[in-house]
C-alpha cells in the first residue's frame, strides 16, 4: 500500500505560518503513518524542524530562486519529484494558486483555503459594517484538511514540555530565572502603524509594571533598526529591561525564552503567535484590526484582548490602512494603567 504524502503550502506571513504549527502537530500525531511536508519561506524552518517524526520542511523563496512564472514552474517540477498524494494550499494567493492549477491539471487531490473575502470586507466596511466572529484561521486550516480526508482535532499544547524550553541553551546571554521573579515579555511593535501602541504609552506600561514589581525582568521583542533603537533606549532607562531579540538572534531561541514568560504583552503581530505556540498566556492589544477576523493567537482567550469600542473599528484586516480620523484613537485611547492591570492578572506574586 502506497504511503500517503501530504504537501502543505503556506508562504507569507510568519504569523500565519506560525498558526499552522498547532494544526500540523495535531495532524502528525493523529495520522502517524502520513508523511507531511510543509512548504514555506526559509524563515519558517525553525517552527517545524523536530515538530514530529513524520513532518518535514521544504524552503522556497518565491521572491528569489522561485520568482515569477519560470521560478514557479521550476518549483513545481521539484515538488512533483517528491511524489505527493495530496496538496493543501493554506494561503490561496496568486502564486500558490498557480501551483495548485498545475497540480489540478495533473489530477492530484488538491484543496485550498477559503479566505472568507466577502465576510471580511463586511467586517471592515465603513458603511453597513457586520461585526461578528468569523471562523478562525485554525478552523480554516482544519477545513482544508477535512476536505482532503484528514479529520483533525486540535490537541496541541506547546512546542515545548510543560516546564518550557531548555533555558541552558540561552542562559549565557540572558541568565537563569530566579525563584519568584516575574518574567514579562513585551512585543510593542507590528508591521503597520494601525497595530502599534504608541511608544510613550508603552513606556508608561513598562514603568508601571516595574513600580509594582521592582524585581521583575521585562524582555522586549522586536526587529529592524528603528525598533531596536527604541528598545535600546528603554533598556538604558530601565535596568529591568532586556533587549531579547538582540541578545538571542534567532526565532528558535526567542521561543525558548517566551516559553518561560509568566505573560506576554503583544500587539496583533507575529509575536502573539510565537508566544502562543510556546504555550504562554498572551495579553493582546488591538487597534485598527479585530480578533473577530479570526487571527487571535492559538489557545488565547478573548478575555485577554484589550481594545476600544469605536464605531470605525475594525477598519483594516492587517492594520495597513491609514486612519480616517487621523488620530488612531483605537490605540491612543487605551489607558496604559489598564493595560498594566490586565498584565498583572497573570503575574505570580
């Protein structure tokens, strides 16, 4: 009997790729005889390496080696040589649709993601807005697998054991966690302004948490020169703060530290999803976007969502639209003391 070999395709962005982890892990555990290959951008490899014995990873840079139709044709020939028996397109963008078309022509079993475009347009509409919970991306991923004949029950807990990742791998850079010391993660950035809490308000949250917990450590996560510069300014001003991303230098090492946090405070961003798959409670702050769109982190509660009640929210699925009011009230009206109070609920005294 031929071994079934499933190809799961998901490219951009890292947050949505991270949301695949609980689904792929659950699938692998519940179908141990199924071979699974995840096809994604090279940056996602660390999320899937070692996730299960029957899960492999293939890197494909669609903006580099496999750019354009010529590149996609080359990628298709590479994929055909792997003898897949089913194809799951978990993104349904133009480039994955092209690959899907090639597989369909060759009579492969192929299914693709339903992006709920019409419902999401209504969610962010200016007029006749329909504010209701849409299926989560996890539900959508599971639906694709079910249509291929793989019924999956989400039972994923974390990439790590209940005790967390191996801190010894990073302790030379961040030190050990002291008994009764609170470790707080803060990921104050996102790709677009509509999802970023203003820096001056974030600093007030930091100062308030340190005032309440003088021995706490605050690990700050970010990327890019401007974000690193802001984090360095906070670290220079507050000795409790550590520039975790600069010290650690890799997603895998950041995940290890995240698994030992008492709580993570994050925007609607990739770090919400990374902390979630590390098994950490996340207090998430939402501005132009809304968890109703289906992107809340795995295992997270709507009770830990902080957001303002404005008629114009949400105005964007990804936070990339300019604020029509001009003041980003969805973010500036969130009280930093209220944010600190919410984080406080998850700290051990």
